């Protein structure tokens, strides 16, 4: 490879110093790795499924030197937050249509219509 050019493992070539824009959304919606990508399917993250994909097929916190420094903090906070909500409320929705706006993160245009029903104290697992 000549000066000022970099080749990727699949043969693509770019000039050194180029600015590349990476669409994390497009990666996470690639049907090659996520069949029917718009369908919520937690089994996509079974150990064997993860092992079949390239390392960088799921990068919500980016990757490399400039990856998110809040990765672990964000994951722990979300788990604590979700488990506290689910301990105390039953969540249901009638919403079937979603329209999204694509910024740095994806946002639902009309919000999520979720009904929170407080669980009775005696049914909570922690009491
Ligand atoms: C679900 C939550 C989060 C997601 C999905 C997320 C995602 C990301 C992504 C994709 C980047 C790379 C952006 C780019 O390359 O242009 C990034 C960078 C960054 N994130 Fe997060 N982030 C989250 C939470 C947090 C939290 C909680 C903190 C701080 C406590 C944080 C601090 C940072 C910082 C400082 C950078 C810039 C790192 C650098 O440029 O060297 N993030 N994040």
C-alpha cells in the first residue's frame, strides 16, 4: 500500500487523515447479523449468537480509543433503574406504531405510551 493510504481487511482503501462517519444505527440494523432487525429479540444476545458475529457488530458505546467512558456506569445505572421500576410497577402498552427520529441517538417521535400499574406490596418479591 502506498503512502497516505490505509486498507481494511476486506480490501477497502481510504486516505490517511480522512474523516469517516460510522452509523451505529446501520450496524445494529444489518440483517446479515440481526435477522428482522426491527423486531425486539433478546435471543440475539444469546452467547452462541454473539459468538457468531464479528466483535464490532454491536457497539452502542462505540469502540476504540474514543469509546464511551460511561459504558459501565450507564449499564449498571440502567439495570438498577429498570429493576426498581419492575419491582414496583407492572408495565403495559397498547402502542403498536412507532415513528423514530434519528439524531445521535434514536428518539421515538410521539413518545412511548406506557401504563404504570403499582404492584401491591404483598406481591413484591422483596417484601
Ligand atoms: C446508554 C448510555 C450511553 C450511551 C449509549 C453512550 C454512547 C456513547 C458513544 C456512542 C460515544 C462515542 C461518540 C462518538 O464517537 O462520536 C460516547 C462517548 C462518550 N461518552 Fe457515552 N454513552 C452513554 C452514557 C454515558 C455516560 C453515563 C457518560 C458519563 C458518565 C458518558 C460519557 C462519554 C464521554 C466523555 C464520551 C467521549 C469519549 C471520547 O471522545 O474520548 N457516556 N458515548
